[in-house]
C-alpha cells in the first residue's frame, strides 16, 4: 500500500512538473513565423506586380515564383527546426502541443497547394489558386487559437481571430489583384509581428 501511495504521489508530481514546464517555457516558433511572413509576403508582392502589369514576364512566371518560394521556405524551415531542437524548452509540453498544431496545419496548407497546383497543370485553369489565401488564414487562425488556449495567452487568441477576419477578406477580394497586397499586410500582422514578439520573449535560459 505504501508503494502504491508513493507511486501515485510520484505521478502527481510528474504531472505538476509537466504543467509547470508548459506554462513557463516560451514558444519557439518565432523565427519560423518571421521567415514565412518574409518569404510569402515577398512572393505575394511579386505576384501582384506580375498580375497588375507592373512587371512584364512569361505567363508561367507566377508558377515558378511560387515553386521557388516554397523551396526557399522548405529549406529554411529545415534549418530553423534543427536550431530549435537545441534550445531550452523545446521539449516542453506547450512547445510540443503547439508545434504539433502548427506542423499539422502546415501539412494541410502544403497539401492544398499541391492539389491546386495539380489542378492547374491538369486543366490549365489557375483560377483555383485564388482560394489559397483564404486557406492560409483559416489555418493560421486555428493554430493561433490553439496556441492561445495552450498557453493561456490572450493576445495569441486575438491574432487567431484576426487571421479569421483575414480569411474572409481574402474571399471578398478573390480574383482581384488587390488581394495580394492585402495578403502581404495580413501576413505581416498575423505572422511577422507575432513572430518577432515570440523571438523577443525567448530568454537565454528557460525552465
């Protein structure tokens, strides 16, 4: 009986330690968010320039633009994840849970993009790609809402709600070249600025 009581107490202490760790370990996704905002913000500005006639280029230029942006982000992401694994707090419950959420959402965005690219190559109709900005901001909104709930951080929840507003705005401006300028502004608001905040919150040592 004494051993059973000790085992129960050990389990309770372990769960408390995990909860404490999850509350106090800062989220480490800041550099990834900043990179996503810069890479895809720049790509959207370039897309706007191509479609508005500011820059004259081949009709295939937008396709190569997005393929290039995806490749740059993918390579940079692999490097950033490698660095994150060496930081204190990487294995905290908060970072693991939020990391799973962002990773799952990222795969969802990528799969949707591949599907729309396949549709475009198959039919030579690229109009379906106009739904991607809405998909992106719905996904970002869900990730921020999860992050806010896991960390009990109100500003993350607000960013999540703002992302949902951005998703609706993307639908309103679909097939209007203005959408790409709006996308750039929105991704700075829900990725670049929050990412910089998270980076500033990373102390030299945590937990």
